[in-house]
């Protein structure tokens, strides 16, 4: 959203799941579940982003990997989608930053 500050999105940040969160593939729904204090279904974009949030990659590296996987997508669009996804997950307490 215009004018909204990003809390986690600096290109040098290395996001990872918090220790209390798990992602589980749910074959019956052909998707994944985010297991926290409550369960949430995840969309394909969130699953792809979360799989890369190991604490080893910076946000800019996650974007580059997803751009390479989706060459038909524009970098700006992929970057926007990744930032929005990380913003939502960070606001829910799902992500933290690696040391």
C-alpha cells in the first residue's frame, strides 16, 4: 500500500519462520497449512515464499529466485507480491529475522 512503511522488507533482511510456526503440505486440499496458534490455508505464492524463508537468503535473493522460476512474470510484479506476502506474514508474527 502506498505510504505504508515496510517492517521486514529491507533487501538485506534474511526472513525465517518463527520457532512456533510450521508449514504442512495438505494433499487433500492441494495446498499447504500454516500451523500457528490457529491453522490457516496458504496460497501458492505464500507457500513458494515461505519455503525460501530459511534465514539463509535475503529478501532480494528470494525475489531473484522467484523471478528465475517464473520468467513470464515481471520482476516488479514478483517483487511486489513477495513484499506483500512477507508484510502480511510478518504482521501475523509468522516471520522473524535471522541473526
